[in-house]
C-alpha cells in the first residue's frame, strides 16, 4: 500500500505546479511554484527510497521486499525518462 501511495504522490507536485502558465501570475511567481514543485518531487522520490531502507535497517522489512521496491522505483524512473524523451521529439 505504501508503494502505491508514493508512486501516486511523487509526480503530483510537478503535475500541479510545474506546468503552470505564466499568463495568470507573474513570471517570478511561476518560477517559485516550479521550484517548489521540483523540491516536493525530489523530497517524495528520496522518501520513497529512504523509507524502505530505514525499515530494512530496523529489521521491519525483509531485504527481498526492499530490493523489489528499489527495482520497481528504477523501472518507474526509466519509464518516465523514456516518455519524456519521446514526448520531446517532433517526429515519430
């Protein structure tokens, strides 16, 4: 359940604040919101990796579960990077 929650929460700040248009608010405010979105996304991503490592260190999680979580996070990151690369290309 924790993994599903983190995978849903990690991209939310960038979805809400990262792509905001500067027409409604001034450009300085838009940059501040984009910076806040990047910080919250980074914080969530680090937390989704650090919390299983802490739980494993406290012997509340088995090593196999921790490795499974790390591999699924790596797969999610690769998928997002590939989607970003494909979406930036003009030709298919």
